[in-house]
């Protein structure tokens, strides 16, 4: 499930970056996706 969210956020970021939509919000989506990815990798190793 988390991977789907990460992929969706990255795709939205890429579309927004390509079409110059929403300015800083697009980069915020990328940061959220990266934080979710890092959290998932760290939490996954603890299990």
C-alpha cells in the first residue's frame, strides 16, 4: 500500500514539474514521497 502512495506522489510530482503546475506544492509532494520511502525502508528492516 505504501509503495502505491509513493509511486502516485512521484508521478504527480513529475507531471507537475513537467507542466509547471502548483509551484512549490509539487516539490513538497516529492519530499513527502521520499520521507515515506525512507520510513518504509527503516521500519521494514525492524520487522
